[in-house]
């Protein structure tokens, strides 16, 4: 696989950094550096005010003072770096990984190597995503071209005691700009390769003396960067737009209400799949006239017989009231979020019509409410106390059916296995199975398949709080708690019409001549849609009931005006998750009872319906320093998740199980260096050493690229790099009193790592990005930008080929993109 040499990367990076430093060498003396962990804005006029305020602890604090490992990326940095969505954010925060999978509706967030939740709507993520204080429970609701970003805070490690829902691995908190009482706005138009067009506009100002508004809209379109060799259609395009309106009602200096409403829509042909390894079924596919770009893992090509569908609507409304009364701040946030998505994909990823449909119709309605009160005493003791309510309904209806070529494909595979009659005639499946009463044409017909329906209800309440004790002027002790009560009720109504998958081939094989019996065993991989045992049933009630008390203990010590230290022990919690997929199975114990009661179905195997709760704990020590021209944040931690919910994609469904324990030792270092007023350099390094302490019920790829139960105890989890590095630089040169030139570059590197458990196929991630902006005094800005400038290519995910034993499929990263933009502010 193609990758760039380490020497080339080092030379390139050194050249860029030295060039920025040389350009600034003759400028003024250093001033106060931006807070470490934030890639600070390069506006020299704001340099002296460059103090990063964060709300990670649900109080406004400077980044240096908050005793949490948190990385902050300002809105100015996101704008300068041309970060288009949360997928790009990971180039600035090395401990965060963001991956888009088989549709525009599926994105996975991972912090410190812990994270799950994409693809399967029954699984909430271990990394909680909040936008303006509102929890976004599913990945389809977490992608968007958000306008007027103020900052993004990435909180690393369990955060359950301050956030009401599922924060066992960390938090991504996105804060947008509130409406302003001074009239203003901006407009932006960007054009890039692949005919990428991005338009944004926003306006804000007063309605009355006490009411301000803001209104923003965006459109994001781009041709696809991958080509379907069969149809010529382009995959991985962009076609999305959104609107967002806000009202800020400032009834008095002590009371305000912020109301936000938004709507966005995605309609895209995503996502192109490459053939990593072509299995022995390729000959049968080509005999049917199908095309496949075999053994070409880094290709920008795909082969399908119909376009993917990704139609996603995401909308909601929220209201936040803040009231300051005496020594207390009272906050209430109420929200409704809705997600409607319909996806369909040619999941055999060939131009032969093997899989007719692999669609999913999803409806998610989420209601949340949070109330909290925080004290502002001038003394020994302060507290924060809150309550949280979560109410979510999900209706999920996936469908997987056979295409018109599947029956002939199965016949070709039986011939390929060499079963012959006397005289040399090959035996087709219909001929082979006719003696057992299987009528000709009754199996593998187009339209046969599995039709699933799941009804999921989740109700959760929690109470949380935190108390700070100022033992001395320099030493503060913190105690926090969160009690959560979570209730889930799930029911299925799933039917399989696949005749072939309902046959007991093992039993039938005993009635065949010995030479022919192995033929049936070789066809078992095609029985991937067996009859489904619905629940609730006599032995499975479809309910989970979880209760948990999490807590935090912390000591924070101010060594001097520039240096703070902290030590933390914290626990976290995420409730049980359900496997809403065709691979949901009764547990071995339940299956034995089901068979004893005569309820067993043909080819019904054991597995899991749900994974139990995740329980996190972390030991962490940190040091934060802020000096003239230099700042740093250092965290050393040992973090573990007991019951980590592993979600393995099998090609047609998911295997969901709990790892008894997964742990990680790690070091995080964020630095910011301002040698001169006009230049800011940043570097962030994350070191992770994870392992499965115990995972007896794990799954891994087999040598023939299937998935099989595997004891993963002692192994390193796949996909988690040992080292992740992000470095960047922003240089501002005043060309005149009103005009300035802003140069920005950032580079991300992740060390080589195995992509999937059980596989030696690996990836090494790198991304070099740059932008040059000319800011004119009349409000106009002109920018030239590029992302992944070295055109580095690598696989992000691999999985077994659908109905193609021995085949391995995958997704590759986005190629080089570049363009220019014009922005006007008023």
C-alpha cells in the first residue's frame, strides 16, 4: 500500500515550520502565549486578550485553571484551518478519532482509544456529543456544517459527574455564538476541486432593546471523488444544506433565555467500498457478467449495480434559561431532537445483482431536560447540583433482500465446488436439493430476504453534583457524583423469507452420498439470513434496567501564578446497549431453554441481544503551565472500561458483546509557543498503550476473512495508534494598517496500527493541511486552502465481503482537496 516516507514528512514539516519562523524572526518581542491545548487565533490585534475560556466544568474558567484534560479549538482556528465538519476536527486534536462508515448517517467518535456507537442505532456512543448544551444521541445528528462556531471542547476521560448521559469515554462539546445586540454578519463562498461549492451566510442584531436574533444558512455540495466502474456514477459526493435561527431574550442583567431552532438535510451517494482482497468467488461473479475492481485497496473506484441512498433529516429546538440570583446561577435546558433517515446500499459491492436491497428506515425522537444550580460563594465552599431527564423513541426498519443474480450465483458456487454426476454433469443446487422436497425456484429468488422491525424506548433520569472545598488559597478538593437510572424496552418483529437459509444443511448432508455431503457444508456461508426468533418471548423480556452511582475525587494545587497541578480519580458509566441487527441472538443459556421448550428455529445460533453497561475508571495526574510566550498541558493517566461494548461489523450485521475489561495507559501533551507576536506554533502528542485485560467473548477476522468468536485477552485493540501527533503554525503579517496576511498549516500523524482484530492489514494516517488568507480592512477576506496536500492514501475500515467467502472489503480515506474562498464580514 502506498504511503509517504517518514524522511519526506520530516523534511516537509521542518521546511514549513522553519519558513514560518524565519518570516517572523525580525518582528517584535514575545508576548503572552495562547493557552495550550487550543490552536489559538492569529489575529495580532487580539493577542493581548488571548485567554481561552472554557465551560468544561459547567462553570466559566480559563483553560489553565480547569483541572480536566481538555483540548480546545477556537472558532477562529477552525475557520483558518478550513475544518469543514467534525471529521476534519481530528487533525487538530490527536486524542480524538472520527470515522465515517457505510453511510452519511454513521460516524464514530473515539477518545483515548475508547468509543463505539456508529452503524447500530441501538448503541449510544461512549463519547457524548453536546451542541450548545444539548446531547446528540446518534451520529446522524452529530454531522453538520455548524455556523458561527465559538469553540469546540474535547474532554478526555469519563465525565459522568457533570454530564447527565453516557460519558464513559469523554465529551465533545460544541459551542456556537449567541445572538449579538450589535448588528453584523458575514457571507462566505468557497469553490474547490471536485466542483466543491460551499456557501454560508449569517446575520445577527437587535430586535428590541432586550431581544437579539441570529439567522444562518449553509449549503455544501461537491462531486464524488470515487467512480463506479460499472455505471460511471460518482460516489462520495456532498449534497447537504441547513438553516439555524436563534433568539436571545435578555429580560434583565440577571435573566436571559436563548432559543435555538435548526434543520439540516443530507442527500448523498455514499460511501464507496474498495476490494481489499478478492476471494475465490470472484470467478462466479464475473461469470454472471459482474465487475469487481479486485485487490485494489487504495482505489478511488467502486463497482455496484445501483446507487446508494442517504437521505437524512435532522432538526430540533432547544431553550436555555439562565438566572443569576444572589450567590447562585440557575440554568435550565430543554430540547427536542428529531432524526429521519433512509439509506440503501448495494452491499455485495459488485455490479452483479447479488444483494438487491440493504436499506434502513430510521426514526429517532429525543427529548431532554436539564436543570442545575451553581453557587458563587466568596469563601471555602462552592457547589453545583443538577438533574437530567432523557426520553428517546427509535423505530428502526432494515431490509436485506436477494437480487436477480443470487440464485445463479449459488448454482455457480456449487459447480465450482466440483460436485458432479456420473457422466461429468455438474450438479446445480436445485438438482441437489430436489430429493429433499425443495421445489425448483423456491430459494434465492429476487426479493427474498429479511425484513426487520425494532421498537426501542429509553427512559433515563440522573442526579449529579460537585462540591469544591478551598482548603487553602492554593489547594482545592473536589468531590462529584452522578446517580443514573436507565430503563430500555425493546421489541422486534422480524421475518426471514429466505428458503435456503432455513435448510438444515448438516442434517441434509447425512442423506447424501459421502462425496456430495461436503458440498452442502461449503454452502453454509450463504445462509446468512436464517429464521429470526423475535423478542420479547417466553424467555427473553426485551428489557434492561440499569442503576449506577459514579463519582469523582480530585485535588487541584496552584504551584504559582503560572503553574497548576491536579490529581483525579473518577468513574463513569454507560447503560446497556441493544443489538438492533439481524445478528441479534439469544444468549447460550436462553437458547438452551428455548430449544427445550420447542421454540428453536432452524439454524438459530447463540449470541447476544444486548451488551451490559460500561463502567469506566481513570487515575490521572496533570500539570498545566502558562508563561510569557509558552504554555503547556500535560496529563498522564491509567484508564479502564469494564464491560466495554464491542460492536463488530460482519458485513450484513453486527456482533455486540462486552469485553470484561479494556485498559489504556497514556500520556497527553499539548503545547503552544509564541516566539514573536505574529507567530504561534502548536504541538500536541498522545501516547496510548491499550490492551484487552480480559475479552473472552470477542470476535476477530479469520484467515479466510470471516468473523469468528475469539478470546482476545492480552491482545492490543485494533485501530488504536501508539503515537498520535498534531503540529501547526499560524503566522500573521501586517501588510498595512488595514491589511494582513495570515498563513496557517497543520499536520497530523498516527503511527502504523492494525485496522481490524485478527488482521495484519495496517494503516498509517497522515494529513498535511494549509491555508493562506489575505484579510482586507473593508471586511473582505480571500483564502486559498488545501487538505491532505500530500494525497496520503490509507484504509480506514475493513470488513468481510457480503456473501463472498474469502473476500475482504474496506473504506479508504478522502484524497487531496483544495480550493479558494471569499468571505465578507460586516
